C-alpha cells in the first residue's frame, strides 16, 4: 500500500535523496523545502508521487500550515522522516546563549513542532511511523570544537527512544536510522554554525593553533558520500515499505543485518 510520507529536511542532500527514493518506491513523498535555504538540493524524481512543499521547521506556523495542507490533500500522514540539523563548530565558550538556543532548536525543537502536528491523527488511526536520522559516529563529535554537535544529536537519540516507548500503545512506531557518517552532508556542502564570539575564538586559537583546520579536515573526511546517501535513502524507503510490527527500533544501513535492534522498547 502506498504510504503518505513527509520528509522534513528535503533541502539537504540526504533529505532530497530520501524523498526521491520514497517516490521511486511507489509512495507519495512530500518533500519539505526550507524557503530560507538559498540553494536547496531538490529531489530528482518528478511526478505525482513527489510533491514539494514549503516547510520551515523553525516556524510553528509554517509547520502547521504544511501539515494541514498535506492532510487536506492526502487525508493522512503515514510517516515522517526527521532530518539532522547543521554542525556547530568551535570552542564551547565562544557560542553565545542565544546561539545555543538556536542550535538546540535546529536539532530538537524542530522535531517537536512536527511531531505535535502529525501525531494526533496518527494516534487516532493507531497507525504511523516516525523515522529519525542519527549519525552513528555522533559521539566521536565530543572531541574539542564538535562537542555541541555531539550533545544535540545525543539529545535527538534520547528523544526518539522516549517517543518509541510512549507511542507503542497507540500503534505508532519509531525507528532510529544510524547512517555510518558523522555529519549529514558532503565535503563543502557541510552546513556549519560558527561562534558569534570571535574574540574568545581567537583566545582558544592562541592556545590551540590550527585546531579549527584539523576539525574542518575531520568533518570533510567523515561527511557522507554519494554511496552513503543512496544507501541510507534506500534503507528508509525499505523501512516504510515494511509491514507494521516488523520495523526495528534501530537500523544501521550498510552494517551486517542492518545493525538492527529488534528488542522491546518499553
């Protein structure tokens, strides 16, 4: 049966590939394109099964409007694919409290806005799937200057697992997809957030010269490749294809047996 799927981060390469893979598998994919992104990556499949929709997950009005429009047109939303936010890069001290709020918003509050909009109709129907992208190597980001990325993605992982436990009696399933890369984009496409406090950054650079360049090299080396993109997108499409009750809590595309965790979630 064709599923109605909302992909929230279709402005990113992996989000666009996921929307395309879903449409190519026979599902109807609503590809959420952030209007604030100047040069978004758009899905490369066209036709009635792939529909672009304006979606700024940082704006509750935009989220509510997009979800309402999908429900009016399609009648339901069967699955949501949550994307990964940008990568904060720099000394912890040099990020202002306002920036921290923005970073956690981009990674965590965005998913909450979408969930609160789509879950009521999923709970009413006792059907639904939440898919969360969580880079498998995110804990390695706890190294200097990448700690905020690690913290934000770890919070997403915990939030997803908590939703899995709390939604199980409503018939709504959760799967955490663990791609084998550190950050959600490729090479120069890696979206980074740099500190506003340049003076503090300079103080750290004086003590740790060249560290920013080394971290930049690490990001470039551990970003996803075209193969990673395709493999992860196809894994998500296969997950949506899977019958209810067979979807694991965690899968790791490219790992033996998918690296899945079939254990109970409660």
